[in-house]
C-alpha cells in the first residue's frame, strides 16, 4: 500500500513540480482549475447517496462559473475579504469537528463545497497575480502540507497512542500531529531563508497553516463519514480521489495567503 502511494505521489508530484518551476502562470491557473473542478465533481457525491450525473455536472458548472467570475473580474470582492471569510469558515469547521462530529448538515453540503473549493482558487490565483515569486510560494505551501502529512504518517506509525479525532478519522494521533508539525518547521526554516522573510513571523504563519491543513483533512473525512464513503473516489491508486489529496490544501491555502497579505509579503 505504501509503495503504491509513493508511486502515485511521484507520478502526480513530478509534473506539478515542473509546472511550478517552468510553466507560465496561465498554465498553472488552468491546471489548478482542472484539479479543483475534479474536486467539485467528487464533492457533489457528498450531497446525496446517489446523485445523478446531471446534478453533479450542474454543480461542477456552478463552481466553474464562480471561478471564472473571479478570474476575469477579481475586483468584484477584495481577495483579502474573501480569504478572511474562508479563514472564519475553517475556524467554524474546527469547532464542528471538536464539538459536533456526528451532526450532519447534508442540505448545506453544496454551499460548504463552494466555501471549501473556491477560496483555494482565489488564494493561489492571488499569489500568481500579485507576486513575482508566486509559483515558489505555492511550492512552499505544498511542501509545508506534504511534510506535515509525511511526518504525521511516520510519527503516528511509530509513536501513535492518543487519538486526535477518533469519531472522525480514527487513524490520526496527537503524536502524528507533533511529528507533522516538526517536519513542517524544517521546511519553514528553509523557506524563510530562501524568501528573506523574518523567521519568527514566517514560522508562526507556517505553524498556523499546517494546523489548519489538519483541519482540512479532518473536515473532508467528516463529510465522507456522513456520506458513508471511504474515499471521495478511486481515481488515484493508493490515495483515493482528488479531494483526498487536496483536502489539507483547501484549508491551508487561504490561511497561508491571508497571512502573507497580512505580513505585507504579498501586496494587493
């Protein structure tokens, strides 16, 4: 299983790395849009037990229309305001996981999907449009999230004893969280030096970002549990679906970019 996960990760990761390092910003936007629309298709599967193809397509088209609206007219609403609203949502999601994991709000699932997916488009698009090193900041974000996942996996396997959220994702432990955070802090240290950002501020932002990345992972697990699904799909061998790979990023991206704007690293 681990071998299959690694092979799939390499097959996905190498093209993503090539795009981030060499592709024009518009190509990155197109690739991101495709990934998020695949995620929207999978999210539509959480709405009802067996949603029709028409309903799922309409949902994907709605997400696509909202993405296009912001891309062609980003001044409709300030990215700073939208990202702040997204951060508030993830705070609410944190409380939901802690205090009411069994409470299902199936009727709100389509709206929540928009709140989960659209801010990723806005956050990463804001980086690409407003900073000369936007693609490198996206790479930094991905490395923070991946290092957290990898550190949590191996620390959890080796030392995991205390469940993080047993009613949502029984396999995750507090020991895994510690390992994930420590791994991410190594990335943060190197990235702060690379970008020339004050170390304490960037380390704190990175810590907050990876904390919310865990919330994003747990939130998708929560919706899968309510929908009676193990994975969002089986498109990625060893990983499940697209949402199963980007769930952490859905929460991490708006938090990370909002923080960069707050620190005046990115200027709108």
